[in-house]
C-alpha cells in the first residue's frame, strides 16, 4: 500500500480519474464531483506526473483515454464497483434492525395505520417505520426499504407489485351527500361545492380529468377550497366542506365507518395503480422481505 500511495499520490486522484474517463470530459466530471473544472485537470495532471505517463489525449471539448489510460480505467472501475457493492451490502445489513415504508400522508394514515395491529400480530419482532414526505424520495439513494407509488408499475432501477388499481369516485360527508338532492347525473355534480387537491410534487388527476372521462364539459373555477395534501382533503370532506375525490383503496374504510358517503356507480378506473416498490440496487433485508410479502398477501 505504501508503494500505491507513492504512485497515485492520493486516492482522490483515482476518483477524479474514474469520473473523467467514464464521462469523457473534465467538465462533466467536475459537475458530477461538485468541484471546479480546473481542480479536475490538476488532479489528473498530478496522477499522470506520479505515474510518469499520459492518461488522456486532450482535445478542445473532450478527452479520450490513451492505451495506458484504458488499462488503468478497467482496473479502477472494476475495483470501485466491487467497493460500491460491498458498501451497499454493509449498508443494507446495518439497516436490518428496522424496515422503512415510504408513502403519502393519506396512504400512511388511512390505509396503513388501521392495518398496523394486524401487521404487528403477524410479525411482532419487526420494527416497521412509516415515512411520509411531500416528495417521493429516491428509494435506493436514501436507503428506503419499501415505498408506495402511483403509476403504471415501471420505475427505473426498481421492481414493483400492484397493491390496488386506481379507482376514483365522488365522496362527501353523509349529510352533504343527502342534501345534494339534484345529484342525478355526473354533470349535476358541477353545481356542488368541490374540494380541489393541488399536489405540489406528486402527479394526481383532478376534477377536470374526472369530468373529461365522463364527457362532461368543465372549467375549473379559480375560487374554492384548495388543499395540497390528500389527508387534508379527506378531513375537509368529513367536516362537510364539499365533495372530494375518493380513491377507493384509501376511503373504503372511512365509508364503511359512516364518516363518508360515495357514489360508486360513478367510479373512474384510470388505468394507473398504487404499487409497492423496492430498489434493485440494494438487496432487501430478511425483515423487509417479510413486510413485502405481508403487504402483497393482503
């Protein structure tokens, strides 16, 4: 190792070299490593000086590896990949004492929490932690075991399993539903007070999409109750503030409890769904595999 230290001067130079060789650009390497381009050039120059050979052929806007550079890159890239895999494995093992499930606030509160007693009865030794966020974090990069995502089942670098198809119908507090005496058609729903969900990050359909599905012309008003979290939308609907979107898999328990009423005959099956998602880049711990299996079997 002492000889290696003398030859490369600093392990950092190898990191810079790998990025420059892989991207074919000192500028792109600098952007990836969050440093200035001259710092990349200086690190490569120091490495070349230490080794006593030229690693790159410099052009005006790009660089290419010399034969010596290609040999070094093959070995460095392979070594770094093995280190990365080992680090991922160690990280996964260190996280085995708990399992994280990332989901929206509404899914966590209205779908998962009512099932927690059932889960703990089945798996009393697993520390399951619900993680909610206004955004949808990168599962692999942030070490999240499992996540709930809306979509079509395809996320780069991930596997998924459908938990529930997306079915939406109008919902409201029972007294509000009963008071809507003229609600004979979907078109008449436009005359009722509608609660609007305005998600800042997650892609969600709105009332315009709902009425369009039923071929009903609709222009969204500029006024009205607008909320940026579906959990708040449900609370507003329960409080009698108007009609809201009812995602079936989230609202069915609230409807069965009599907190909300629905018009299921106006259900819209969008073609999307809510999926359990996990990363391909980091193996699941045995505990996470049990949680995944339990969720899939529900």
